[in-house]
């Protein structure tokens, strides 16, 4: 394996590979500091009649998956299209997808998938992650999304089932729609985006057979960054120039690529457009640029807020093609929808007499509304002895009592931030409800504080905490 990785990469990547390998095999993400212990536990599950057989099988499997890893993560893929797609993922920093991609690559090598399907899957993962980043959806749920994703797919309809799974994911795991993506990419600060060379390169090279090396260019703010704009620029923008500069400076509509940043400097737009000359007297304005990103500048007469918005819309229209969303007919998508099975007995609020009147009812209705407002993914389920609120699983359970609500928060007691010391450690004690933290809700005035505790349990579940 050291030969496959290369000596330097072996030192820096082997621990990460082992963690991804174990996640692929078990569906559980081991703590980075406990990879060795997790590997020892996993080794006992490997089949074989003797220790020698089990060891041989394990070493062979590790060697096989290590070869997949170096293709995906270390740029050693031989197929040029796949190699470029893996490169784009690395630049986007999508390490959390590696356990899933290791499974995908294994199926590719086992001829369950052809290279075109693998390419579609990698590009779909790229679109999913990039759209979520643009739409500021927290990334910390991606660990769990990818760790068990392959087990949920129909291998005879690999790409289709992956598309469906992503489209049907709940809100915190959602695949942003074209509309949401376009709205956000037009207003997002993309200059300070963590992978700005990535999105510029992907936009510039969309549809090109002859690829442009973005590293050979610099980023140009058409409307300059200088807070002390010249009189020409102030006149160009109008009396509201300060707000326009603040709102649109680092957005996609005002950013482009050029090899002549120093020639343009903070000069007026008409100079940047068609008056700039290089050292040989050649026209190097934006209107003469061969780059796709600079198309259309020759017909723009004035660089003001409306011009920035129009260019942003053009690039946003291009972006939904570069990072497309899955396209599945509703009739097919419906076959993948999970139909919630009815419990053995349907319970309702009417089965909880304390919730039908008095203070306890008022407490419950106020708390219920606040919990369901946390996120569209939150669901409510009435059980015989308590009411459960779930995202991935229960994060708070409510046990109705005569004069109060007893809440169970599904999180370790030592992690709860409770400056008022209302919470009680009930780990190891028999209680209705799930979790180690108990707290009482007695008065409506306590609602904001109680919600701050519940939100901790909800966000802990959503963040899928994994120490790195």
C-alpha cells in the first residue's frame, strides 16, 4: 500500500484512508483518534476458517480499497474524465463523500457500473455539495448522509436511485432547487468563497473542448474594491454608489478573470472595456477577451447596478447547467418515496388527558409550536406515554404531567449548556422518553430558556458530531 500511495502521501493520507475504509465497511464513522481500535474490532468480523485466512482476506481487501482511494483522492485515476471529476471534488474539499465513492468505485471495478455511470455519480455529488455550500446549508450532516448512502441504493438502478435519494432528502440534507441555487449564487460573496478558483474554472470551461488554465489568470473586480472610488466611478454608479459597491462588490456579477489586472487597475469601466492597451499597444480590454466569462462586455455601455444584475443572471443561468440538479419524472420519483408505516396503534392528543385543558395544555401548545418551527424536517409522534419530536431520531420527548411537562433531551448530560441548572442527569435511571437529560417546563415565561435547551439537542443531532 505504501507503494500505491507514495511515501509522502502514505504518511499524510493513510489514517484518513483507514477511517474512510472502516466507514465504508461498517456504516459507522470512527473517531479519528480511535481508528486503530475500530480497525481491531472490525478485523474480528472478517470471514475465514483460520486466523491466517482472515488476515489474508483483510489484507487483500485493504490493498484493493487503497488502490481505489489513490485513484479518487490522490489523482492516480487513469480515465481522463474521471480523473478530472475527482480533481474537482478534491478542490471542493468533499472528503466526507469518500466512503460512498469507495463503494461506488468498488462496484465500478466489479462491473456493476460502467465509467459513464461513475462519472454521472461523481458529478452529482459535486453538484449536491456545491449547491449546498452556495445556499449556506450546514455541511456537518454530510458525514451521515454519505456514510450509509450506498446501502440505500438500488444497485440495478444505481444512478436513478441516487438521484431520488438526494431529491427526497429532508430539508437539512436537501438538494437545493434551481430557483434557490440561482437566487443565492447571484448574491453570495464568491470572492471570499473557500474554493473561488474552483467555481471560476468550472464556469469558464463549461462546454469547452480546449480547457482554460484558470491559474494563469487573476480575479478582476470590474467595479473596483477601492473604498475611495474615483469621480468617474461614482458618476457611473449614481448617488447610491456606496450601497451598490457594498452589496455587489464580491458577487458573481462583478467578478471575472483577466491577465491584465495591473493594466485595468481602478480605471473607469469604458477603459477596462475597450481602451486598455498592453505594453505592445495591443487592445486588451474586456471586450477583446477570449474568455467565456467575458462575453458580452463589448455591448455594455455602463457598469451600474442593473448591469451587474444582468450579468449575474446570465452566469446563474449557466451555473444550473454546470452544477445540474437531478431530473426524474414525478411518476418515477413517487416509487422511491418512503411511505410511513402506521404504528400498531395510533395514538393522538386525545389519549393524553393532561394535554386537553388547563396550564399543561397551554404549556404544550406553546412548546409544540416552537419545536415544530425549528425546521421543516421535525416530525411529531404521539405515543402511549409521551410525545416524541424527531429529525433523524428523537431529540426531545414530552411526558405530560398534571401541572407541568417533563422533557427528555436526547443528549449526554455533560454536553448540555444549562447556566440556570434546571437540567437533571437521569442516565441509568428508568424514565419514559429518550435521553440522559431531564428538565421540567412549568411556566410559559420559561419557554425561551427551555427552547434553548431543546435546540441544543436538535442541533447536536443535525450536526452529526464527529471529532476530527
